[in-house]
C-alpha cells in the first residue's frame, strides 16, 4: 500500500513535470517595447520556445521604473505560465527605497537564469579636458561638489556607482544630476551642460568607437569585448567600483521546482545557442549566463550591497 | 541645403506602399471626421489615436498628421454646403462659402479651397525643410534650464492667447499642470496623488484624457445642436472660372504668408489665421461690399491660411518639442507613446523618421487635392446621415479605442469622466487648450526644472544667469503682462458700453 502511494505521488509529480507547459508562457518585461531588455527578451524567447514546445509571449508592462511590471509579477499565479525579467539592481532599489512603497519583498522572486550583464562606464564628451579617470577624480577633489555627473535615474545602478566611486576615491565629490533614461543624459553631456556621465557600456559603446564620446573606465573586472581599449576599474586601482545592470529571468515565489527546472533547461539551451550569441553580439549586449544557485547567490549579495548604497544615497546632502 | 538631401530619402520612404497607404487612410478618415459636424481635428486625432497603435512609429505619425490635415479640409465642406463649420478654423469660410453655394457655385468654392489649401500646405512644408535643420542645430545648445524656460514661454503664450479671460485660461493651465503631477515622482520615485490606485502610478493616460475632453465632450455638444438642412445644390463645376481665378491668386498668396507665420507661434490656434486672412482681403479689396455675399477670395484666403498654419505649426513641435495647439499636443502624444521625444535631438537621432514624416506632409497635401475634389459629392451625402446614428457610432468607437490602449476598463472610465468634465468646461466658457498643453508639457517641465536645480545645487539663479533662458523668461513675462493689459482694456470698453 505504501508503495502504491509512493508510486502514485512519484508519477503525478512526473506527470506534472511532463505536462508543463500545456499552454503559452508569458514572459513579462517591466519596460516598454523596444528597450534593450525587451530586445534581449524577444531574442531568447524566440529560440527557447522551440525547445519548450509552447510559444513564449513577451508581455511589456512598463512604468514606474519597472515597479508596475514587478508588482504584477509578484501577484501572478506561481504555475510557471507567468515568468518575467528582473533587472538588477533596479529591482533591489525599488524594494529598498521606502518612498516607493513596493508591494513585494526581495523573496517574492526566485531567480532562474541570468542573461545579460551590462557593465557600468564613466564617459565624457569627446573633446572634454578630462582625458583619464585620474583627471576627472582630481578635478572632483579640487572642486568638491562642482563637477556635475549625470545618472539615468535616481537609485539606478549609475547613481549607486557614483557613490561607490566617491567611497573609493576619498575627497572626490560629484554634483549628482538625475535624468530620466539614457537619451536625456546624452543630450545634456553632449550639449556641454554636464561634465561626465555614469552609464552602461551597451548604451554608449557605438559613440565611443566613433570618438563622439570618451570612455574613462569600465566598472568591471574584465574589459568589455565591445570597447577593448578602455581600462577597467580594477586595472585603474579601484577594485571595489564594480557596477553593472543585469537582466535575467525569474519566477514568482512558490513555483513548483520541476516547472522551474523545465524552464531553466529550455532557457539555458536557448542562451547557449549560436543564434542567441550572434544576435546578442549584434545588439551590443554582453552575456553573463548564471544559473540556479549561482544566480540566486548573486541576487542576494547584490541586494545587500544595494541596501548599503541606497541608505547612503538617501542620507547624502544634495541627493 | 542639407535638408534637401534628407528630404529625398524621406520621400523614398514616404512613398513606399505601406506609408502611402497610411497617408491615404489618414486623409480619408480625417476628412470624414472633419465632415461630421462638431468633430474637428483635435477630436479626430484624439479619437483615432488607438487605430495607429499597431503601426510602427513612422506609420503612426504619418497617419495622424494626415488625419489632422484631412480634418482641416473636411470642415470646409460642411461650411460651404450647410453653413455649419465642421471645425472652428472653417467658421470664416461659411461667410462667403455658403453664399456661393446658394448661388450654385458650391463646386467652385470647394475647388478653390482645395487648391488654396494645397498651395498653402506645400509652401509651409517647403519652408519647414529650409528652416528646421538650422533651428534644430541652434536648439541643440539648449540645456535643461533653457528647455524649462522655453516650455514656460509656450504655456504663457497659450494662456495669454486663449479666450476672453486671463483668469480662466490660467485656471485651465494650472488644472493641466496639476493633472500632470499624478503618478510616480520622476525624480524621487514616490507616488503622488495616486490614492493607492495602481493604475494611476503611471499618471493619467494622455490619450484617454484628450479623447474625453475633445471626443466625448464634442459628441455631447453635437447632440444638443439643432439639426440643419442640407442645401440642395448641384455640385457641378469644381473648377473656378477665369474671373474667379484672377480674384483668388493674391488671396492665396497672402493667406499662405499669414498662416505660415502664425503657425510658428505657439498658442495662436487655427482660428486666428483664418480671420486675419479674411479681414486682410476685405481691407485690400476694391469692392469690400462683396464680402459676405459670395466672394471667392473670402473662401480662398482663410482656407489657404488654415492649411499653411496646420503645416507650419509642425515646426515648433519637430524643432523644439513645443506643441502649439491641442491637436499638435495630441500628435506629440503619439510621438511619446512610440518612445520618441520630439525636439532637436529627434532630428539628430532619428533623421530617417523625421524626414519621412516631413516628406509625408507633401504627399498628404497631394492626396487631399486629388482625393477630395472628385469625392466631394460623396462627403456631402454623408451629411444626410441622421445625427443619432453618427453620435452613437462615434461614442462606441471612442470606448473601444480607449479600452484598446492598455486593455483596461480604467482608461474607459477616465475618458468618460473627462468627457463630462470637458462638456461642463465648454459650457462654462473655459478654454480647453491651455489644460491640454499643460498636461502634456507638465512632466517635461517638471523634469527640466528639477534637473536644472540639481545642476545649480538648488539655486534658482540658474534661470536668469544663462542668457537664452533669461531672454525666454523675459518674453514670457512680457506676454503675460501684455495679455493682461489687453483683456483689461477690453473689459473697460465693454463695461463702459453697458
């Protein structure tokens, strides 16, 4: 009798895993269509659905810096049919900033697989007097809070990166000016209204190649394949100034493990596919595939790190 | 002359079958909207925005621009045939157009209106090609403080020129700005005025609000209007006679100039150019007594001015990102929905899109000319449709459109509530244009204001120490002062008379 029960339990579990998916899977992107998260999501969805045997529908739920989409995802039924992209550290700071009144906690999402890691970068106008990171930091030390630095938004990875830079180079203080996304940052720095920008490689490397912009440092431990001439923070002696924006897929808490594994299998296969590699390269997006526990650990550690800098950001005068 | 090179590639793209089809569809739909009494370009573009959502950005904007021009022309048809202007800019056309129709010259009136519109529209679009690139280059030197000052100036112009009461216009501007504050704070990220309703986190949707204020409110007003009978007239002889041609030539030229220059100034609105063109013709005429009895130049001048204005008013939008009228604000909304911010950077970042759209203005004007002359009879027959069906059908279309924006009933509710608000405001004589412009400019103004203050570490002096910003703000102050004085003078004249 016991055996029968065990067999029954085992076979239903198995049947469940085999049964998934029986209908299309929705892949939520918390940003509007056409953005870089959306582009990458569509590339991987188109490849992964072949292996999954069901179509993967990209669902754009943009708004409030991702908060609208993540709120919806945290409330979705955890059955594997509603999965979504989590952008880090944007998701972390939405949770950490009490002003945002987020309706979900860090545990609401279970990371499955990371796709993209877009490293941070410091850049200036092509004809700027600052030729190196040292020039810029010396100026920021000599005239504290006078050198303006643009971010793509308050508590974005770029904002946190400025704080990391100030922490690693004592005495250097920037005047932080927040913009709404990459396009207005470009406008303000190119127009000569702001001295430097903290940004991501993916959004500026083409203009760096043409010489319109000058990159001072990439905030990573290894050089970017898109701009191999630009030194890393580690090489320049600031190994703690490591910042990036990552995008990966997560499921709502409570999704059955066999379903998670099934999704992970198809998504991993798709991300290793040569077609995926080629298309991501064309889109200028740097891959950093992290699966399972590795990704979960990254998510947790980043949350702790983001908590520290979010606290700083909120207490710093002239936020 | 870099503009001409870009324009050539713009034409190549505007003339692809798909984009041509969007322009054609836009012209037909726009004319239809213009013909339907009460529904003007603002209502038309607002109601039809959801139709363009499935298109790419270029197609959507081409189609909406074509709807705009189409509606401007469609309004003429009803002015001439039933003495009811299809939209406000065709009010003047009634004066002589309807008289011409009674004398059996409806065809010639509509013909000269189409030809004048074509000349005015093409000239304004050509001027856009010349002036836009250098202007856009100049505007590239604008930083956040200059953009704030520019948008502030734009709002002051709209407020100063709207309606009879500066107080009422200011109230509407503030209402628009307040509505624009709803949603997540763009800098700090905290929710504002959302009352815990998640749908409000992204702010009030611009499209459902304008669909309500213009579309639904207009329908409610139309329902009230008395039914008008159609003049039973034969629509033969669309081609004006040699004598009529002679009289119209100068009027078309002057109408073009008036429409073009007034189109550059935000807030003038489509009505003022038509009145000015009409009055100028009357003053210049050797027989001013013929005006009002069916003078063809009384049709040619305002119709030309109104289309030149429509095309020229694209210049402030495309070059500076400042919409000059509610219709243009709705077009700006279409850019924003597609992830594009109109302004100098659009010329730099997406020249392909900008020049395709500009080329489509020429294409649209040609389509309107060849489409409308032969189809006038068909449009006229549409006027015989009973109002009740038209109104019910249009309202249904609005509801489906609002629902299709995001697939939520919330937007339908927003539209209906703003329909009622718009109806009441119109009844009470409050101008809607300042509210709509403030609503769309509000978020941009707030962002540039706060970014400027971050740049200056909180010092408001940044707006007056930078020369361009200081000059723009001085203009804004001057405009408010002048319009306050003008309205005060108007009031004392009236007060003394009664």
